[in-house]
């Protein structure tokens, strides 16, 4: 970047093509990192591990509402990206400990900047949301009830009524009313 444009944020230093090609957006390393740190649990786990290494069960107890499966998936993703290390200690039962790699530690500074920005602008964001909510509610209330019902019905698939109560089966759009068939055809084993 030239010396005359030092006040331009790096995300604005290069003009994006219009429209942004979907394959380029999906392959962009920035988008990839945003997907990782923008998921529900990754940022929280990085922050917890930034303080010190934790054992698996210690992390599970420290994060209310995360399932063991999701904790495992999130830690594996962070480990795959090189942000978290994992060490299995040969004890009975095995103790598994997680911590931030040097690369993971470099993520703490930009995460801190984002967190500081969110705290600084919390009131403004809340005000904007509260202004937007009444406008949305009044728009929904002003819709004619018939139009609202029609739009709700349009999203529903018809039901096959040949089954008794509690046994209704959704009919596939455009499907005949005949008996349900396996998509692979009769006598074909799953692959």
C-alpha cells in the first residue's frame, strides 16, 4: 500500500469484482477464517484456551449448552486449522488436554479488537435493532390476513390423507398417490 493511503482499511484496499464470484468467495482464505471464528463456539473456545490449556471435560463444564459432540467437532476443526493443539496423556482413563498453538495465539489480538468494537458499539447496535423491530412488526401486521394465510399455505407440502391420524405422510410434490417406493427401486440394495 502506498504511503498516501495508510488510513484505508486493508479490507478496502482492493476493489472486489461485481458480482463477487461464488467460487472465489468460497475459496477466499478470509471467508474461510470468518466461517471458523464466526461459528457458535469457536471464538469462545479460543478465548478460554487463550488463558491456559484445558482438559476436555473442563472445557465441557466451562461452556454451558455445548454438547460433547459439538465440542469435539469444534475442537477438531480448530486443531485442523492449526489454532489448537491436542495432547493425550497416557493415564487411566486417558487425559486429553487442549491449548492454543502459536498461530492460535496470534488470533487473540484481532478477536480482542472485534470484542472491544462490539462492547464500544453495543448501545448503538441495540438502538438500531429496536428501531428495526417495530417497523418489521407493523409491516407484518398490515398484511391482509388472507395474503398472510396464502403465503403460509404456499410453503406447506400437501399431506397424503390415506393414512390414519398421527400417521400422515408428506406427499412429494408431483408424486402419485400410489404406495411409497424406495428411491433406488424395488430389490436394489443400499450402496
